């Protein structure tokens, strides 16, 4: 591994087309800028490791496990009440009509 000392604003060249710029130096961190061709992937090592772990974990899942989870996520079938015939509706409304019929028979003021 090559070790180099650089100050803020100084650069490091890798080949002819990759340039690393020291943008900021803090107490515990150094901020670097990287100029590279678009075809060259530039990614933090930690991000690459997490991506690889996620891909490996996704490949270990069995299709049966996925089907089981999907079945648990689907809502239960809805049960609707049977339609009530008009006869039973009229019978249920009978006591109510008896209570309000005196109100209906009163004449309205004009």
C-alpha cells in the first residue's frame, strides 16, 4: 500500500483519468473528492459490503417461505350478511311507526 501525505486542496492521480482531491481535513475525518470517468464505479467499501450481504441473504430465502409470508399478508375474505326480505323489515319498523304516527297525523300550521 502506498502512503502519501497531502494537504487540503492537493490531489492524487491514479492513472491518467482518476483524480483524488483532498477537500477538507477535520480532527478525525478527511473529506475527499474523486474525479473519475462515469464508466468507473466509485463506491464506499462499507456500501459494497452491505450490498453483498443483502444479495446473499436474499438468495437464501426459499420460495415456500415467500409464499407463506404472502398468504399471511393477504386480508381475510369478507363475509357479508344475507339480504333481509321486506316482510321482516316491515315487522321491525312496526313499533317505530306506532310511536311516530300521532306526530304524523297532526295537522301542520299553514
